[in-house]
């Protein structure tokens, strides 16, 4: 059984009519790096770190010349800092070497960059280039299961494929941000706030 998506999406519009990317950035490469850094950590934590990182290194050129230890000292609070530090340095160098310092509008080129996986690729293409892509994070994945959009053991890629088919193409980017806000504020883990949710009566899997 799947939730009535029309009702669910209308509710998201009611709750979060102007939902947007929660990561702070001013330049295209800042979004790319911030999204990569957000793996297994909150956007709020990433914003604290990138505020320091991008204030110290004002350009991509400066970032590419930073030492490993300096970058590590800044992003250490995020966890997985050793790998992420190397990704920051590699991404800045790769963009300068192969893309004239610009974040490419190309899925294949993006995923060739250090530390850039499917989720980061989707976030960047959707946010910077308005591609109708769904970035499936832990919130979107959890909601998809609770709403019956996917099976319990479906992968993230299966979730993306199934969910996108059901959503209006011109609203996917907004819906993506709305789903994330819904997951952060109402359909939380491990105890969703079902009693205060207007979808309580039609949600097929409230307790998952």
C-alpha cells in the first residue's frame, strides 16, 4: 500500500512552500564541496565548518594550495575527516586542471571528481543547473519506506528511480527539499511525530 501522493505533496506545500537547499554557499565549487562534506553529518554542522573553510580560502586556487593539515584542522569536527580532507584538496585541483575552475554541468564528469557520488552529483545538478533530479538522503529514504513508495530492502538508487517516476518533473527539486524538511521536523527517526502529522490517517507505515 502506498500513501496518496497527491495529498502528501499538498501537505508538504502547506508546511514548506519555500523549502530550499540548507547548505550555505556563494560559489559553485562551495556547494560541491559542502555537499561532499555532508556525507553522514548534518547540514548544520557542515555550514559551521564551511564558514571557516571558505573564509580562510577565498578562491579555488587558494584552496588547491592549502596543506592537508590546515584543511584537516578545519573539517575535523565532521568525522571521516581524513578522507574528506583529501577530497577537498583533490576536488579543487581537479576543477582547476580539467574544468577551468568551474563545476561541470555533466553527470559523468562530476562523478569522476574525488569523493563525488550519486547523491552529491544530484544535489549539484539540481541546485546549480536545475536538473529534475532527486537526491536521496537518509530523510528521503526513510520517508519513501514509510509512505510505501519503495520496498523495505530497496537500495538508494532504486528509491531514486521509483520516486522520481511518481513526482511532477517540474517540481522535483522543490519536493526534494520539502521531503528533507519533513524528515527533519516531523517524520523523524526513530520516533516520528505522527500525532501532529496531518498524514497520520493515510500513512501506511507510521511506525517504521
